[in-house]
C-alpha cells in the first residue's frame, strides 16, 4: 500500500514538472509533505526561484547562472586558485572561512573530502565579496550542507538519509560536474539568504525580531514553560541565535533537515518566517525535558537539544504543529491563546494535532 501511494505521488510530481509552465501553487502543495529523492534537486531550484517555471527557458537560465558564477570565481581568485587582492576586512573573513569549513558537518565523511572543502570555501568567499552588507557570517557554512548533499545526488549514488556514499563513485564522477554543483549551491544559498538578509546584517535586527516572536508565542501558548525560563534567567537569544541563523541545521541529522527544507521551500514566505514557528514548536515539544532542568543544564539542553536521533514521524509532527502555530500567529494580533491538549497524530500528514482555546482580548 505504501509503495503504491509513493508511486502515485511520484507520478503527480512528474506530471506537474512536465507541464510547459509549472503550476507553482500545486508544486508547493505537493512538496510541503516531502519530495521524492530523485526529483528533489529540480524542485528545490524551482521553489527557490533559481529555475523558472517555464520549461522552455530553464536550460538557458541555469547555463547562464552557472557561467556567471564561474566568472565571479575567476574575478576573485587567481589562476593558481589563490584569492586575489582584497580589503583587510575580506581577508579577515577569508581566514574565518578557512577555519570554519573543516568544522562543517564533521561527523559526515563527505564533508572531509578535499574537493568538497575547496568548493565550499570558494562559495562562501564569493558570497562574502558579493554581499558586503553582511559579508560572511559564521553558520553560513552549515547552510550549504543540505544543498551539497541534495545536488550531489544528481551525479553520484548517495544515501540522502545518512549521507553515505561510494568513494570511488564520488572521485570518478565529481570532476565532471563539480563546477555545476558548486554554482548551483552558491545560487541556492543566495536565494535562501537574500530573503532573510536582516538576520545576518550588522546588529542582526531580523534575528532579534524572530527571538521576540518566539518569546511571545511561548509566553501565550504555554505560560508555565515561559515562567520556567524567567525563573531560571534563560535568555532566548542564548540558544535561539544559532537555531535562527543556521535554520536548525545543527540541531537535526542532515537527512531530516533536508526533509524539513522541502516544507520550508514550499512556504510562500521566506524560510526565516516558517523557521520561527518550527523553533517555537520545538520549544513547546521539549517542555517536559526542559521543565525538570535548572540553569545551566537547561541552557545546555537548549544549545544541544535531544533531536539528532529523531525519527521521520517526529519530524512530520513538528512540521504540522509549526504550521498550526503559523496559522494562529502569523500576521495576527490581540489573540489570547492557551494550549489545552496535544494528541498524537492519527495519520501521517495531519495538520490538526493540537487543540487550542482562543479568546479575544
């Protein structure tokens, strides 16, 4: 039954992607619940706006963007692969990038590959030069990881769930496609961050605004949990900053993050908006674990939440509850809300997992 259902879903995606002009609304609706592995690279590029929905100009567009990226690399690097003359600020950021790249997903052997580290370094340095308002910010290296895994799956056999791969396959095939992979990751990073620039600019007003929203949600939905944070003097920014700037990439296994990003990219708003509700939902979900801890154990749990071994069903529940919070709180004011009961889902993609009591102030 499950195999037949997956086959039907796959056919729906194939039929949709075969349209002369892809219906983005239908694509978002389908992709929200998760993407087939073989179609994910194409769908991500379309949902991000990197690939246009009109089939006739897709190849022309992606070829042009890939060439444009290679021209940027040639502009900022010498023929020997060294960075050209740059400002002291850019050189400082370059050194920070060199420090951060080896720290990117160290538990996954793929990110220890020399070729992956080299292309990641170039992507981040070109980003730094092309975006002077923020420059490189620590954590951007982790944002590239889901794109690298997803787009690499177009060229080599890779288990997207645990990111294992055949080394011989990697070495023989990557050279032929490395430039395309690198360019696609760069432009996808641009599309992702450009919509949330104020999260990374000086003083990071966007991050502070998201923290405030998370505080408001927790305070209104679960006053008991909010009071515990207040009593223990835990500031949301102490753990929330990483959750916000890295879009939870460091809090979940990479395969689960890739699934979560299917939903993130399916939302009409930028990623930072839906991530706000996912972060808030995660806090509410962890209440039982958090309530029995005092500072600093409480802060330690928040900075390293017990989520790395979450199963797929737990991810689906988190996304559904996050969507419900978004429906209740996004662009709404003057609502008093209390959480009465949260039940376990009875079907895989149900949205109504929580029962809320709403009362106008």
